[in-house]
């Protein structure tokens, strides 16, 4: 710029010199043709100089060689028939590389000479100002033991080394005095690295220096070596860790409650409808119609509650509705369970495999519309300048908040902003590259929303620097060779946190589905407990046993382990858990008398009429009926292949069962000829 100003001043002096010579030559010619006198004129008077027109005509005829070349004017009084030389500045001075003529135009004598590192930067030592900022410029761990440039490391240090290898220059790194990037002051002066470039205390500013229009007015920037934008850094708010009962999450507690109420309602309605309709009452043994006046209803209270469970679990049951009303209830329940199970299955995968984050803000608009979360940026940086000069309404509102907030929400360094984010309810506004760097090294940080703007980092130089084009070419070469991308991966990656873009499915652990194992174990324990209660209930209502409950249970378990299906075990498996007591030999008359009366069997069936009798009497009647050959006696209604009873006198083979005085032993008699 100084050289340009000097050239302009020299050109102005030369033009003034030639103009005076042209006027003198015209006046001399005018004086030869006529006597030119001097007349006093007033600016307020309309009187003109009488020789003015003649002087203008003689000026158009002037031809001479001046400092600016050939001087000649056309009829309009404009300079004509002149030429300009095209010069190039080199290390040896100015040299002509072409000529421009007013009539012929431009004619180049030789190709434009491209300056290279040999011309300007070879063996030159440049002062580089920078600022400590991770990961651009950092002090080595043993920096106190090192000297000079070896004390520093980082992305910008490696990039500066690559540029020095290309352009063949030397450099000396020096930290900026006030520790800021640079903002204009009230009196027009600049602080930070920008101020050092303006005062020419440094030749280069290599750091995360953002290219802005305001800075571009006072310093020069190279082409951007990194593209970025302003982003929001906030701490991670994870949802609660998945518990053992995470499989319940697809439905809300209210839905689970209504499903339970629906199950109870359907069970009660099914029981009521099945009892009302006559088509659910039927004879289980139609082949014995007339001999046994028995009708049953399969929808007992227990079966009414079990049937909806089988439909809900998509397993069904052995109970099949017969009447139209019960089938209607069953169909509606099945349709209900189809939708419920499908919805549950669709949502179960997402709730078990995806850990959703609970973030109170999701965008910059959410941040600007609330006051519970404080937010700010680095003082004296380009981000603060961006909000200060922005004309966007949301950003203006954010700047008014940050500017007026007390205590101040501005921080002096990025490390201070990160610490404030982690230790308080604070959101930090910074460049996206810095955001990515710190998120890779602290899993408690996350980025909110996208980028607020788009800008770039460039190398700062004093205004009019002769090195600008050379650094532009060198940066382009590094980008084409992917050297800048390699350096970025070197200093950004390597953190302990996984990439946020990695959403591949991962295996479920016990913390996700462990609850269903708890349910399974609890169900098994409840079943064992209920079996013990049933066993105890059976023993309490049975007669003729001399063993205690523990001995009976141990004997039962011993038979189960040894796979011995004893006669005693078979008798225990009859409905109701009742044992058959042997008919005592000293009471044969009672059995004959009971056999002649109406019979009420121990399994609940009724043959003929008669009032119910005690259990011991029923057993005696059944024994007598067996002895008389009553073939329709049933022990277990569910065991339909058990066709009857046979009596056998213990220890008296071939004796007549009617007249035997011995005790009876019960055994199964299977008649495969009768349909089941």
C-alpha cells in the first residue's frame, strides 16, 4: 500500500508538470499570433477574457513529449495518441511486460511472471502471533524443558510446519499479549492478534481466527483452511437407566390399569353370560343319557378367569365356547388382544434398544425463549461479535440478554465455559469444531440443534501483505492433498466417547429385560407355594392316614424323584384330592343297604335321586356298586378313559366280590372300545 501511495504521488506530480508545459506552449503560440494582454476580471461579472477561446484552440494543437509520454489532444480536448507501460514488480525492481495504447489497446510482450517462494519467502523469518486454544495451539507437557517453537503442539502448529515446508520460510511463534483474538475498541483501535497485525508487530496470525467482514477491513486473510459455524454446547441429560421392568415401558401405567380392568370385566361378563345361556349346559356323557341325569357348565368361576388369560397370551385353552353369546364375548376379547399385543410388540423394540435423552432445549429458539438456562460466549471473540452485530430478531434478543445479564455470562476462555456448563445450568455458544473436540473427550457434553451460521478460519496478515497469494496457493495444495483433513482427524478423534452418529442396534442386557426373568421366577415360586397349600389342604380333609404332613410330602417327593407312580399316588390324583377309604369288613350290611338307595358319587355325579351323604358313605356306596357291576361309575370326570372300577379281594383270588369280607383295592380299568 505504501508503494502504491508513493507511485500515485509521483504520477500526480508528473501530470502536473506536463500540464503546465502544455499551457505554456499554447500561450507562446497565442502570443506569436496576437498581442495578449492581461485584463482584470471579477468572478461576479459576466465579462470574459477575450483571448480565452483562442487559447483553448491552441491547447488542442499542442504536441510535446513530457514526463508522462507523448502529449496530444483531440478536438474534444481529451488526451489522445498516448501509451501506458504495463510493469511488474520483482525482486530486481520494476520491469515492463506489456503496453497499452489509447488507439491500439493492450499488447503483452511476455507472460506474467508468477512469484514463488524463491522470490519472497525463501529463508525469511516470520513472526507468528497465536493464542493457546485446544486443539489448535497447546503447550507440550514438558514445555518448560523446551525452547522456541518446540514448546507448542496442535493443529495450527502442524499446519504451520506444513506451510513452512512448502514455502521454504522460517517462523517464530509468540503468544498474543492480552490473550484475545481481537475486537475493535471505542477509539477505533483493535485488541488481540488483530491489533498486533495492524501495528505490524507480527507477520502472521495462525490460530482459530474467524474471518469476518469487520476484521477484513483492517487485515488480510488467506483462504479459509477450516469451515465451521456457531453451535450450542450443553450437558447431557440422560433418562433414567433402564430397570428390570423396562418391558413395561411401551404402555403407560394408565393403559396397564385399564387393561387389568378390561380383563376383570370380560371374565365377569363371560361367567355371567355362560351361566345365563342354556347352550353352555350340557351332558358330558351323552352315551349314558337316561342313566345319569347330569349337566355341567365348563365356565366355572376359575375357568372364566383362565379363558381370557389364554386368549391374551396368544395361547388359547381347552375351553371352547358353545353358545353364540359366549362366542361373541370371546371374539371381541380376541380382537382387543390382537390390537394390544401388536401395539406392544411394535413399541417394545424401540423402548428396549434406544436410550432417549431428555433435553430441556432442542434448538436456539428454545434457548432464546426461556430464562431458566443461562447462556453466553467467550468475551472478545468472533461469536460475541456475531450476536452483537446481528440483525436477526432472535439473535438480537439473545445479545440483549447476554449483555445485560448479571453476573456476566461471558467467559475468558473455552475451558472456563466448559467448566461452567458441567457445574451449573449453563449453555455455552462456541464454534462447532471446538464443540466437537470437547464432546469427544467428555461424554457428559452434547450439542443442541444445528449451526447458527457458516464461516471459516483463516491465516491473518497485515493489510497489503505480499505473502497473501503464496499462502492461498499453499493452503489450496494442502486441501487437495487431504493434509488438512488428516491433521483434523489426528487432533479431533481419539476421544473416549462413541460417535453420536453410530445408531447400530446393540444386544440387550439384563438391565433391559431382566424383569421378565424376575416375573418367571416369582411365578414358579407362587406355583410351588400353591402346590404345597393344596397338598396340605388335601391331607387335612382326608381320613385314615397315620403319617404327618411332612412325612407324607417327603414320601410324595421320593416317589416323584424315583418315578414311581404308586397306587397311593394314583388315588391322590382324583379330583378334589380325596383318597378312597377301604370298606371295613366288619360293616358289610351297611354297604348292601347303601347300594339299594339313591347313589351320590364322590366325583359329583348323581345317579337317581337322593340327598347328599357324607364322604365315607359315598365311598361305601361306590364300592358296593362296583361289586354289583355298575359300569357307569366314574372316578375322575376329566379322565374320560377311566371307564369304571373293579373290585379285587386282597388275598382271596377267585372269590366273589359281593360276598367278600376283605378290604377293597382300587385299580384302573381301561375300555378302549368306548370313544373318549
